[in-house]
C-alpha cells in the first residue's frame, strides 16, 4: 500500500481547524458585496501565518489576497469565493446560519476554508525551502450576484490586477452529488453563459367585461410564451446545450381589469457563443410578436458571466495533484451542467480550470446546491486543501510543462 501523501497527512491533522473555520463562516454568512465580517475573519486567520503577505481591497472592498513567495519567478493563482445566498437555512445543526434569510448554500464557506488550509500547508512546506515562484490566494467576493454595473466580483478583481502575472489559475467547487473521495473534471466548456431577459408586453387594457374595446396583453402573452418555449427544441441544434426558462410573470391588479401590460423575466443558458447570439436574437423576435398582435413591447437583455472554459493542460496538472494526494480518488469526466460560475471571466483571460470536489452527506437528505438543506461531509476539507497545495508544488516543479497525461476513469 502506498504511503499517504505528506501534505494530506498534515491537512488531516488540521482537520478540526478547517471545520472550525468553515463553520464560523457558515454561521455568519454575508451576501455579495457585503462580505465585511467574512473578509475580517479570513484576514484574522491569514495574518498570523509566517511568510504570508495579506492585502485587502483589490478590486472590491471585501476582497482578500494572500501571497506566498517573494514575487519573483513564475506566478500561479488559487481562487475561492466567499459570498452567500439569500436563502433561509432549513438545517438544524449547531452551526446553522445566524443571519435570517442568508445561507452558505453553495459551499463558499467550504471553498474559503479549503483555501485557508492550502495557504497554511504551503507556508509550512516552503518555510525552509526555496519556493521557486509565487502563489496568489484570492478570496473573491460577489460570485453569486451582480451590481448596478452588471458586474460580479471576478471582473472587478481582474481589472484591478489581482491575477497580474499569473500563468494559470485553479479553483474548486463543492460537489454534493459525489461522495468524499471523488472528483468531477471536464476539459473545455464546462458551465454555461448566463444571460437574463426582461420583456414588457404592452396593450391598452380595459374592463374585463368588454375585452373587444381594447387590446389584451395577456392574450399576446400566450403566443409569446409558445414562441419562447419553442426556441430551444426548434431553433437550436439538439447537440447544442441551451436553456430558455421563464421565471417571473407579473400582470394585473384585479379580476375584472384587463391589465395594460405584462412583464416577463427569464434566464438564458448556453455553452457556445454562436448559440448565445442566436438565443438572444430569437427571444427578441418572440417579444416583437406583440407588435403584430395589436400591441407593443419593450425589451432588455443582459449578458452575465461567460461560459467556464477549462484548459486541458491545467486540468492535467490538477489531475496529477489529485493522484499524488490520494491515488484512490475516483474521477468522473463530465461537464458540470448549465449553472453559471464567474470564474469563467478568469478563464477568458488566462489558462485556468475548476474541478468539483465530492462532499455528499450520506444521510438520505437531498442537499443540492442552492437549497435550504445544503451541507457537506467535512472530510472533504483536508482533501481539497491538500490537492490545491500539491497543485501549487507541482506547478513550481514544472512551471512550463504539462501535468502527466490524465487517465480516463469515467464513472
């Protein structure tokens, strides 16, 4: 039997601290652009670590960046997001959220704890050794939401130079559909472009008893909804991942009043830029039907984060680090779905990749991402920290090369 990896042994010894860090952040979650206490806590953990330089406020006031190294030699970045979601937690654990209506339902508390662990591991590992380069540990705010400038946290940090000089970037995401000891990886497009539309169908409205005297936008709505729901099966190739979903419809004030307008909002997901452009054009045409039906319309389409594109060579490095950390880890090779991830902005700018780390709790309860029951098996925390640390060590051992060729262990 192969001896356990040195960094994994050390990470397991600090397992209680990793859980404590994660549970502290879980109890005091903060929404996007509001992560002040979370940033203070992360800073309080980082500052006592010998050999770690900490900087606050790059790009956003609530960002935290830690650096290990002299600033010379090759640079790599490891990133974790730190914000929570507007969800009321339904779990009854003693570390449940103390913030009404706010919860770490996407695992960002775990991401941050894992990255704190990686900082600790690497600082200790290189205390008496030459580093050979620099690691930037980026604790990013505001992954989940955008502000009035339609910006999430990632582009703010990129513009401010948080990734300056980095040759590659790596991130991980908790994966509640895989058990501890399993990972999911994928080369190329792995998560979706995320866009939002808001259309207003305009009529004249009127008395419900005399519909013939006006134009009824609720009647127009029926035909427009048919057009919207027909875009993906009839306008987009069946081989092209794409989704158009209507999430909100608002109209009317009383049962006997035909409203003068109907507001419709929805989300659009795609993988390719070609499909993204086609979807926007088709949705615009769907709302333009109102003009042909005796009414009018207004329309707003907002492009959000781009698709996450995982670089194959970075994935090879990650896979090599995983096998070094624990050769028994099981690999699944499959795209991550139609969800969005603003790490996609990073992979537009430099080679990067995200992998999903198994964390399923074996208790029979559905604990999916973005649900009130989300939780993790905390045995995943040491494994994640050791994988990230080994990925950094492997980078400095071979900064210009590829990781060893990844075996295909599809499950």
